[in-house]
């Protein structure tokens, strides 16, 4: 009996709450079945610190809000055959994009100066520079599969991954929606 080779999967989160990765973990016992079919080669969920040169499926959660987020999105697009935009922040910017209605300098001042009583200051080290506008993933790179939800359910993520593993194009609208 021959078995199909495992597909490689990489995930990361950008600007968001990491709830989509929590939903990923909510697949519970299905994770055991999943690891029979995929190798998770890069993710906050595993120890690997370097994205491989070639990955079958890349999953990005969160919006593109900083230079660090932009670099991650560009890197994933370059190295992943199929790129999945997971969750409402990734698909439409969602909560992080609410700052788009304000001047960036006003947002930074509010966060680091106006609401601080001891040593108000804007950090200059260890914090990635914010982009002027928050964008969804497809605002900076091409995306192959859009999975809305805040967060998408474990069942929706399972469906999408199962379809991709089987070599089919999933229809996430059959199992999830914005805000679901």
C-alpha cells in the first residue's frame, strides 16, 4: 500500500489576536489525523524558526500593519505555493484597520503619550515601524484562498485543509462567513 507524501504547511500571525491559531488548535483530536497528512514546517505552534524555501500551503492570520508584517507576508508569498488568508483581519483588515480612520501620528501619540502618566515616550527600539495604512493580506500579496471568520471555526479550518490536502480548491463560503 503506497501512501501519499505529506504536504508541507507553514503558518504565522501578523497584526491580530492569534484567535485563528487558537481555532486551529481547537481541531482537537483531528490534529492527530492532520499530522498523518501534513508536516507543519513553520508556525508559532512549533519550534522551527526558519521558513523553508518551498512550502505547499502557507496560512497567514492577521492584517498587515507594520514593516514586520509586510516582510512576513512577502516572504510567505515567495515561498508558499498556495497562500491562505485566515480570518477577518487577514481577509479585510478588521479591528486593526480601525486605526485607518485616524492619522498615524495621532494613534501613536494616543498609545504611547496621551494615556501614559509615567515617562510617556514613543518607542524607537524593538517595535516594528507601523505602516501608514493597515491592509488585508491581499492588499500586499496575492492570496489563493480566503477564509473569513472571527475566528473561523475549527470545522471551517479542517474543511479548508482537508480540501487542500486532497488537491481540491475549497469553498470556504460553504462553511464560514465574516464575523462567524
